[in-house]
C-alpha cells in the first residue's frame, strides 16, 4: 500500500530525500525529550518549516508555514490560503520518521 508520505517523498531527488530523512530522524529523536524541552513534533515543525520551503512568493511560503488552523493577518493585504500545509506534513514526518 502506497502512503501519502511515499507519494510526497517520491517527488524529491534522491539527495534531497536523503538529507530530509536525516533531518527528520534527528527531529524525531529530539521530540522524544519534549517533556524536558517542550519541543513537541508540532513545535519543531513550526520552527523549522520556514527553512525547508522557498518558493517564488514569500507570502505564500509564510501561509504554508503557519501552525494548522492559523490564518495570515488581514492587514498584510494579499493573504494566500496555506492552512499550515508544510507544518502539518513536517509534524507528521517527525512523529513517524521516514
């Protein structure tokens, strides 16, 4: 059975997949100490998602990196929909490493 994770990762180059796998594994290990560090998989994902995405539209990138359920402030003008997509995927990968 092919999972969503397999589909997403198959779009990456082998070298990118290898680096991401190592980063995810390290983040998973760090998250095991959340009771002491308060760095849960969600908190780690929120902190690191902006470093893992870079597209042509910075506002769209910011929207994709919001915590799930949060929206871009309306005073910023154009507010693309993102709904925490990258954060949600990264949290999923941290909870269930590659």
